[in-house]
C-alpha cells in the first residue's frame, strides 16, 4: 500500500529554558493508505499530544509530519485551514456536536464550510446516514440522542467530506459496551469497504483490538508495536493486554 502519513523524528517540548518537559521523544512511524492503526499508552505517555500534532491542533518542536506528500509542520494560516477541511476528519470522545443544530445540520456544517451546494450536501448526508444507521435521528438535536447515536453522528460528520485521514481520540470513552461495539464495527466497515484510513488513540484494550496495528507509547517514545495479521480479534486482544500490563496502562477488558 502507498504511504499516506509519515512521522519523522518528531519531538515536542513544553515549558521554558528553566523548566522543560519533553512530551514526545524522537517518534517516527508511517501509516499506509487503508490502514486502521491504534495508539495506546498510559496517562501522560504522550499519545494525545502525538495525535494533536498530527491533527495540527498542536505544533511539533522538531521533526516533520508529512501527509499526502505535504509537510504539515510548515503550513500556515489559510493553507492550514484548507488542509484541515480537505484532508482530516475528527472524532472526539465528547462528540463535539453543536447543541443548537440537528444531526443533519451538524453533519452538513463541514460541507457548507467547503462551499458545496445544498443538493450535493443532501445526497452525501443521505448516503453516510444510511451507512452509519442514523437516518432516524437526522432531525433530532443532540439532547434527544443516545451517546451511541451522538458518536455515530460525529463519525458521519468526520467522513462525509471524504478526508484522507480520520483521527479518533478515545471515540468509545463516553459510550456503554453495546454502543462501543456498534461504533467499532462501523469503523471496521468504513476501513474495509470504504478504504478509510483511521488513526485512533485509545486507552481501552477492547477498543484497540478492532485495529489492524497498535503502536504503544511510553514516556514519549514508541515502546512496542503489534500487528494483528491473521489473529482473531480475541487473540489480538490477549496480546494487547500482555503489552499494556508491561506498560502499566489500563488493561480493561470488555466483552
């Protein structure tokens, strides 16, 4: 597969010359088109900072992040805004839906910002809503939806623009086990059938077991890597639990 994302020797420091903290310490890895990659690590390991740097929410101190042959660490202002709109889709733990908009309007917002016409927006939302099984909530406001429905609406908003890379930050963190399972099955379907490339940060072993490859972060560095290969999801889950026990992370196991 062709490479989509290349993270090259990035470091991230916070503080000043008298009190400097290195949060990311010389991390390098690549993600190919069509991969579903998980990032795991205990609290304070640097996994969220890493995702923030890739998503352009934060800046690296040194190193490069190249996505679709663009060095995103060099993008400025308008170019950066255009990059986010066209290349990235975001899924957050707390959904980040706008309370005063319906599900349909929340999903449409990203397309409206891009200047797409109303009939094009309607067609795209219809397709993605059917795929994620949220047709019945399109006219509802967030307060009228369950947590699982909100996260599927948020997922629809992330994929409706057909981004190069979907970034998911603890996407099941606010969901019960049934809703988590349904969402993750949709992620697998998006990855397999629509060839969506997904990079997901999670502390949860059950959630991570749906990915094809896991990068484990400890003290700002890559500690280990697991590739699912021909393992069943349960076999892969057991391997993930073994590594997280070495990391000192959360090995919560939900069936």
